[in-house]
C-alpha cells in the first residue's frame, strides 16, 4: 500500500526480477506439476471424484450427509457388503478410490478440470447446487469425462443447457416433481386450499419451487388465491417478520421449500407462534429436519423428501440395510441427500457390473437408459436420451409417536414418475400451465 | 512508444510469450487456473489502483459482474458470440455505470468508500437474484466465443481464448502501469497521503478519484468478460461481497508495489487454495487463513516485498543510506 | 502599487460564535505583511476563508477585481493565491523530492492526463532547483516523516510556491523552528520569495521577526482587526500592547506543548 | 393498522437482535480502530456454545428456567476465551498497522475460527428451542409473539443502557474515552492502554458471542451462520456511524424497520432492502448518522 512513486528507481532495477519471477514460476510449476499425474494406480482401482459442500451453510444439511453416504457405500461396495444384487466387490471388478472436493469454491470449473486432469479421476459424482450443475454440465461434455449429477434440481440442465448429453447424467429427479406432487398431495387429502401462501428462499431453487407449486395449485383448484409470497434472503435465519406476514394474511396453506438451518429455524419460530395450527404447512424438504426436531415438528405438517427417500422410501432389504448401516456408523438416520448419493453410486455399480468393466465408455453405455433398484426404489434413466432419471415421489403427514419418541410419517401417498414429471421433451413450466398434458396418475 | 517502456513493461512484454508457451508445456488443469486467474487478477488490479489512492473497494465484484453479465446477455438475447463485441459491450456497460456512480462515490474515503461500494454491489446482487429470465441465483450459460466470423471449437477454441486473454491481460497491465506513473497516478498517491494538500495545489481530488474509479471499473469488467467466457457461465455470486472481499485480500497479500503483483498473487492464492482442499477437504479454510495470517505477519507489505526487499539488500551493499520505513 | 486582494466585511460564524467579524484588509502586489494576534484571534480563519477552505458567512473577497468568496480551494490556487500551513501538510510517507514532483505535476496539468509518464528529467531538475531555492536540496531523498520540523516547514512552503502564486499566505512559518534559528530561517524564506515578487502575508507570534521582515502589520483580536498600519505604529498601539503583545511575551515557553496538542 | 403494528413489533425484534450482534463490533472499532471480521466467528462461537450447553442441560430433564442463566454464561465463557486468544495471541503484535491490513488479519482469523467451530461441534446443526418456548406467547393485536422475543428486546435495551452508563458515568469509561481520543497522550498520562485494548476486545468478543447465544434458541445453529452476520453488522454500524454505541442502536432500528416494512409491504425487496438503506443513508450522511467528530487539521 505504500510502495509508491519513490519506487521509480527500484522498479528500474526490477527487470531481472520481473522476468526471472515469471521464468522461475514457469519452470517451478513445470517441474512440480508436470510430473506424471496420469500415473495409474493398480488396474483394479478406479478413481472417483466426489464434489459436495464440505463448508458453508449447505455442508450440514446436504454436503456432509452425502459425503457420509459416499464413504459408507464405497466401503460396502469395495467389500461386497451391500445386499444383493450388489453383493459383489467393487464396480465392474474395480475398487473405488475416492477423492473428495469442496463444492464451496469460486472456481468450480477449474476445480473440476483439476480432478479430471491432475487427479486423473475416471468419473465425477457430485454437485448439490443447481448453479454448479449449470456450470459443470457443459464442462463435462467438453472434458469428455463421465459426470453424474446426484442432487441438483433445476430442470434446465437437459432442457436448455446440454440438450444432447453424452457424458453428463443425473440420477435424481428434478425439482418440478417436488412442487407438483406437493400440490397433488394437498388436493388428494382434501385439505382446504382456498388461499395459499409461500415462504421460500430468495434464490433460484426457492423461486422455482414456489412458481411450480402455485402454478400447479392454480391448475388443480381454480379458485385458489395467493395470500402472500415471502422470499427471505437465504440463510437469514430470522423469520419473525415473515411469520407475522403469514399470520396476518391467514392463508389455508403455507408452502415452503426451505432446507437446512433455515428450515429448522422456520419450524422453531413458526411453531412457537402457532402458524402450524392456523394453516396447513407443506415442507417440501422437511424430511431432513424431522428426526432432528422430533416433538418440535408439529403434527399434521405435510413432509416431502425431494423424492421417495428417507421415511418415504419403500420397505426393502436394501433400504433397511442402508438405514441401519448409516445409523450404526454416524448415529443419525440418513436423510435424502444420503439416499441420493447412495442411489447414484448404486447406479454406477449396476452399470459397471452390467458392462463387466469400470471403463468410462462401458459405464456410459450401460448407464444410458438403465433401470436399477436403489434404497429409495426403482430409478430409471428415461429422459434426455437416457441421461436423466425419473423416479416417483411421495409425500406424507408428520406424526410424532410419543410412546416410542420417534418421528413418523402417516398417510403416505406415492406418486408415479409419469404423474409428477413432464414427459420427455416437454418444458416443465409449459407442462404445468398447460394442464399436465400426458400425465399418468393411475 | 517502445523507447518509453520502463522495466516493468519490458518484463510484462517478455512474460507474454512465456505465458502463451505455458499453455503448451504445463498440464491443462494448471493452465486453466492461470487462465481464470488472469480474469480475476484484472479485477484485483482494479482494486489495487484504487488502493494507491487510499480507496479500498469492497464492491469491485460489481463491475466484474457487470462485465460478465453484459457480455452474457448480449449472447443470450441477441445471439452475438463475437469475442470483440462481447468485450466491447462489457467495457461499455461498466464505463457508463461507473461514470454515473462515480459522481456519488468520489466523495467518499476510507471505510465509507468501502462500505458504500459494498452496498452498491449488493444491490445488484439482490436484483440479479430475483430476475428469473437471467436464471436468478443460478445464473446462465454463455456460448463459445467466435472471432470476427471464425468459430473455432474444442482445443483450438480454448487456446485462442487463452492467447487473447493473455494479450489483453498484459495489455491492461501495461496500460495501468502507465496510469500509475501518469499525473493522475501521482495525484492518487498524493490523495492517499494528504488530500487537503492536493486541493491546495490546485487540482480536484474528486475528479482524480472519479477517473480512477471508472478505470478500475473498466479493467474489472474486462476481467469479468475474460473470466466468464472460458467458464461459459455467469451468476450473481460474481457481485457478492465475499467475491469482492477476495479481490481486496489478494491485493493486500500481493502488495501494491507493482502492477504484476496482484496478477501473480491471484494465481498463487488460487493454487494454495487448491492444495489446501486437496490436503484437507474439510478444513481447507483453516489452512488458507493461516497462510494469509503468516503472510501478513512476515510480509506486511505483501508478497511483492520479497522481491523489492531482496533488491534493496543487493543495492544497499553499494549505497550506504538506510531506507527508512521499509 | 496595485491592490490585488481586498476583503469587505468578511465574517465567519460557527453557531453563535464569531470566528471573524468585519475583516477589511487589502493587500498590494509584492508587499510583505505580518499578522499578529493570540491563538483563536481569527488569523487562520481569515486565511482559510480567503483560500476557499471555509466559506464566509457573509462579506466579500475581491481578488484582482473579481469576487472569489466561496470558490473552492483548487480554483483559488489556480487564480494565484496559495498558502503554507501551521502544521505542514505534506505527503509524509514519500521522500521530499517526490513531494515536490507531485506538486509540480499537479501545478502543470490543465486537464487529466492518464497514460503518459508524469515525470521527466526536466521536471526533476525543476524540483531540485525549487528545493535549492529554500536550501533544502540536501534532504531530497529523505522521507518527510523522518525530517525535523523546520525542514518540513520549508518543504511545505516550497510546495506552496510551485504554482508561482501572486499572493502567498504563510501560517506561522517559524513555529517549530528553534528560537535562535528563526531569524536565519525567515531570511532564507523572504529572500527566496522576493525573487519572484510574490506578495506575502505571514502569521507570526515573534514580534522581532515581524519588525524585521514586514513593513506593515495587522493585529487580530477575538475575530476582529485591532490595528492595521506600519509595523512600528501597530506595535506601539496601546490596545495592541494590552491585548496582543502582552499575552505574546509569555508565549515561547508554551509553544511546544501547543504544537503537540494541535497535531 | 394491523400491518403497522406488525411492522413495529417485527422491526423492533429484528433490531434488537441486530444491535446485540453488532454492538461489539462498533465498540472494538471505536476504541481500537479495528474493523473486526472475526466478529462473525465470535457470534458463531456464542451460538454454538449456548445451543450445545442448553442441549446437554435439557437432556438431563431438569427445569428449563435455568437455561436463561446458561445463555449469558456460555456467551461469557466463549467470548472471554476466544477474545483473549485472538487479542493476546495475534492482534497485539499488529497494533498500529494499517486499518485495511487489520481487516485482512481479522478475516484470516475468521476463516480459522470457522473451521475450528466445525472441528469442535461438527457440521450437524444444533437446535436448542426450549428457552424460546418456555414463556409461551402473547398476542399483540391478535398476532402471537413469543415472550422470548421481548426478552431479547429487553436485553438489547439493557446492554445499550449499561454500555452508555459505563462509558459516560464511570471512571473506567471516562478513561476509555481518553484512550479513544488520544492513545499516545493517555499512555503518557499513565493509563494502561494495553490493558484497555485487551479488555475492550474481550468485551467486544463477549458481546458478539452474546448476540449469537441469545438467538441460538430461535434458530438452527449450523455452519455458516457467522459469515451471514458479518456484513449485516457492518451495515448497521456504518449506518449509525462507526464506533458509536448510540449509532449502532439507531442503525439497528433503521435496518430492522426497513426490513420489516419490506417484508410486509413489498417482499421481493427484502433481499437488498438493507443495502438500499445503507446506500441511501451514506448518500445523505457520508459518515453515518452519529459520526465521531474529526479534530481540526489545519
């Protein structure tokens, strides 16, 4: 801050330093980094990069549960300890060798390329944020490396950004179904819905969720009116004013796609002030909070898990094994990010085992259009030329069982994939506003 | 022109071919960090030239974002992909906005300049985060650039963009180096040291600050365009205060002694972060913080003082006068 | 002799307090004028008003036939009025020569120049010549903050002369200069300024210096002018003796603490 | 009318939290001229230790009433330890450095504290809702508010008054004002400046921790809460005038009411209402509302 005009003379002598610095930097970097990074480990292992939030506000609710699930599943897969049909060791015979990277970075693309080129990963599984996915999907196609988006929700990925994917897959459903199913659940349970209100975080995910939910409600029950639309800043944590606004506008239904700390803060502040008694509250990502809050979560709240995950997952040997193994190791039940990670890894394993190889091309070939069983039930890569999964979803109503001190969901309704997802090629918003053309809801 | 080059500028010109050759020698992932560091490094330069006038902009992300978004919107809404048009649009947008905002900001100094610039950048952040057409907080994607009708793809496209980025970044650095040695550059030094005297010497400190502010905005917008194009993506995070904060920290850590410092500092900090993440993905912030702290403790005038200090030492062998305040 | 500056009923009020009232002074081209008065008498306020640092509450300032009251400092400087400061206003982290170069650069620029080097050999020669005029060329490469107060004062004054003003205000040029050096110091100063026929108004507490260097003297008291005329007459004036000089004789001892307090 | 009442109460509640979370920042800046970014770290430490202590305590099944002692106690312990470590361990070697450099130093400390918090308490969130529910709710014009909210408002007023009294009416406060006015002279007068600096920093850290601790029962304490508070509290003290306790109070009220008004009247503006207010205030009063007077220069 201080070296200034008087440095005129010193800079005069800086030539050798300036150039030598560049030269030194160049040479230094060459010797340090140009070392053969491609040096492969044993043939029987396959390097996989995992990118989720390990710091920041999304780490606690999403990134870390997903990483935990990844660690658990990798160990189990490498040991062949997953129940059948996944009880063979490794994927396509190779052991998974994981590298974890923090998604909380301003240079996501450069970090991605570093994984591909320096660390030499064969594939990358990751990305919670839709913003990351939008940036990474084209990069994956450019880098020609298998990339599996396991969580992010924006429908735009294959609708607009990468319309002809070759290397990019998404093993989770997109966010449209969360909102469509929430509205369908509400109508199916016959709750009064004359006026609806929303409290969603003011960023793309929250805005999309409310747009889809209010749009679906307008289609399903034409006399629905919007009482108030609240969009607090993400991670603000203090919702006193918003709750007052919700209380004074007396809506029948309050919809929220809050997650993480915001969700828990809203439940605590809202339940203390009786919002859950005055209105029917739908929490489309409520499942992540229910076991942690227990009795604090008011009975009667409609809970979603952004897919048939967690307590909404079907009863199966795989699911019970996963829940038990996760609980034994981490002391909490797995939430939907854990399920989604397990689902992605099992999809990869199913594809590799089917192809009998862990080569990128073999996995891509087998994963395209694949159908497999995860802890949350059947997943099929039906959209975007076999690159986008569809999956049904489910909603339930919260009930705290005082006798066993456990959080449960009752009145669970499952929605088939075709009921809550737009058909191949259709744009989500148009599909909702056009009255769900082609929806099959049994 | 050539005869007027000073040593820093010659150094920069020599660095240009080295930078370009690097693309063929170093592994691609590393070149990639060099590439994006040039974009963000230019913003750090914008922060640095304002620091020379004693002004710390905690909202330089505003112009980083304006540049990226202006170019991106040109491509998104008008289908224009020409590199030079996108760059020109980014520059123009920053020029107009900063010329206007400059009338407000030039009255502010110290922490108040920092906070007002932060507030303005956060207002843009808030607005962009609510515009669905621009992808809200997720932002939107940019197409691959074309060059006066030529549309390379794949490796060629990357190398073309990289080479142009190098040329423009070095060009900007040379221009700013000249700026620092120009009368306005000197007036900025004087403003930082004693603004009252500047007015008594018969010139307007406000005008000099305004000009510097606009120039910094333009350079940052160029950085924004050059950063967004290889990434192919922009989002409002570009104008979030945490992004702006990083530019400030890079400038301080690098030192404001030389125009090259922030460019190299940006890259080095990026590499430190990458390796911190690699060593300890769960606690890399702690490593980064410790590195920053140690740098400040041992090199209070920034990394660049490593070089000036060494040089001083060799010079002082001959000359006897001790240099005060170093 | 032509009148270059004339103030008419100049007045400065801070709240209910008059810092200056009914100030009527005219200054001739090339004259040397001493100003005396105790602290808070309104001397510096007067200089601040004329140089545009303070905007007078009422009254007018006529410079070469035109009103300049309320004009910003930089314009007043450009018109040819400059000043030095009681506490030197310099660029403390930079060497003396850079201080002068910056001053010269600013003085010479008419419109903003962005990408051309400000400094060339000619400018450096000019800066050294200026320093030589005040006998401080030997300090050229030292940082301001390492210099003794007297040298800083001279740099401050030298800086005020780079625009070649027609009228120069010196605010207590000898404060901080040790008692036995004051005379020599002033001689260097006045000689240097006489070569350019600059009109000089200097504020001074030492009556010997006023007697020695200024033919005319103005005495301030509580914001008003007590006396204005040939120095000998003013110093003999009864009121001046009572209100100004009386308090001044005890001043030299309190000088140093006052300096520290003001910084 | 109902909306006006809601804006008033909501604004007051938000302002109280803002004031408690930013008064430590303005105190440290006022005395030490350090814009302390690590403040967010202190806030998070206070919130974590309070939520953690409440959780441990209530798990024993004892009466909830004692948690109201735990909250200030947790803030005190967390603030004193963290404040001492940071000030004695790092900052004291850096006094006299450039203000901007100190921002960077404290930012580095903040990064370290963030991960330290994560290492101590993990990434799972902590909920300690018991105190917030303990007193139930009261209705204001038919809108239920938790009594706990009014407790926070009361605490904010009490802290503000206590600081005002301590600064202006006690001997130590007056000595502190001397230190603020001129460090060197007060040193020469025999005042132990170092001690004052340490004490101020620790007090600022305790206040930051208290802001986090007292709001912990209302929120979910999770990684990242410290980062959110930094820029918010900066806005508050800049609006009020850096280094002024009264300014922080006024700034908190302005920001609180502005946010509440935007939520009730025009929700989309909530995201940047704070920054809009900050820009507007600075445009009119460039040094904030209660700017400290600059001493005469020439």
